[in-house]
C-alpha cells in the first residue's frame, strides 16, 4: 500500500508540510530563506538531518531528495541484516528474516517514508539490535551517535537499550567485565550529550519563550472544539 509514496516524488507524508518545507532554501534562488516561519521550523531539525538535504536538494530538488534520504534509512536496516547474516550466532536466515520484518512492517514504512527526522528511529533501533544480537559491540555505538545527530528521541531509545544491555548477566562473568561495560557506556553517553549540546544550548536563539500551560489553556485552538 505504500509503493506509490515510496517512489513518487509528488507523494509525501503529511508531516512534510511542516518538517521539510524549510529545505527549499537549498534549491536554486534559495526560496523561503528569509521566511520567519521556515526559519523557526528549521531550528527543530537536527544538524545531520539538515546536512543530508543541504547536500541533495541542490542536485535533485526537495521532493526527490526525500526519496534519497528514505532510501538511506532502508539501507541502514539492510546493513543491520548483513551484520546478523555474517555473524556466527545469527547467520543468513536470521539476517534475512530480520531485514524482511523491518522493511515489510507498515509501521516502519510509514515512519521512514519522506525522510523525516522520525524516520531514523526504527532503522537506528534495528541497527542497535543487530549489533547486540550478533554480537558486534562496535555496531550499537554508531547507532547512538547517528541518533544524536538526527533524531534525539531515537537516541533515548538506543541509549536506554544499551544501558540495560551493559548490565546483562549482572555480576557474571565478573565485576571487571561489568565495570568495563559501564565505562564504555558512560563514554558513549558523554559523547552523545556533547553532540546534542549545540542544539540544546544554542538553538532557537531568537525563537522566543516557550508557552506556559496557562497560555495554552487560554488559546481557543487548544480547546475541545479547537483545531489542536
């Protein structure tokens, strides 16, 4: 049911209207480069996500660029399958089944389609899972690093999973092994926080204050009969 939106640049998921339209500025003549709404929405897009469109839009335009980004996300899933297929613990059958389940699932498809930031969630969780099952200790770390640069919500899921995985078989095979895992986990968390810090401390420099609950309750659009 998603085959048309997978290939047709003129078909895009609904959130493209808010998340992707600021990237028109990377095309010829830089449309919307001075638009205040586009500038504000751009602040919500993680840096590496912006970079992908900064590279692709000048060559193919924004609509086709979304298909390139979503293809990269599906390739991340395929790479996770390759990690499993080439491991002794899992093997070819597990790798193929893993890839099929993630690529075929409609929930994954509908998140990945359009190349939105949310599209990085499932592929990066899949990459972490493949590295944990294989086991390939160096595979989960790039999943967390990429998530920090593209989709912080996905980072929370990957870091949470990695934290639980670090204390598996608590006290076995030994406390030295546990401390080593925790040390590596701490370094990974610190690296991800460092990558997130520019967006946290320097983003939205002129975006104004965040609305309070009282202000939101006084806004008619947020009521039971309002649009939101």
